[in-house]
């Protein structure tokens, strides 16, 4: 399982599948990487699909005192750096738009 590390030390889980230009999928509240189970199989044919568990969700464990939606954008940059992605299109659902 690939993990990036945020600026404040949170391990951020993400999945990467496919090749081509990067598309990042950011879930909404009470979601996780599984929120995109039907979209990624379609898009991975032509794109590198990266699905992220935002901090506190599924595999991205985070103490409650370190949770804040304003940290999501920095978390996204940490994932992109770790994945070696310089440019990406974003697909954001609800809460995921804070990262976008």
C-alpha cells in the first residue's frame, strides 16, 4: 500500500492505477478510495488514476487534533509529490473539494 507523508507527519494512503495523464479522485465525507470503484476501471484505460484516502478516512489515520479540512490541499500536494506527478486533473466529491 503506498503512503505519502504530510507536512505534519500524517501517513496518507493512496492507490494508483493505469497510465497516461494523471487524474486524482478525492472522496466526500464518509467516503474513501472505494468511493471510486466504478469510475476508475473506466478511466484507467487512458489515464493514471490516483484515489486518495483523505486524513482520518480508511487507511489515512489521523489524531482528531490534527484533523482540519484546510490541511487537505497540502496533503494532496504530498501525495502528488510522492507519486511523482507534476500535473493532474481533479475529480472532487463534496468534502474532497477542500483538497481540490
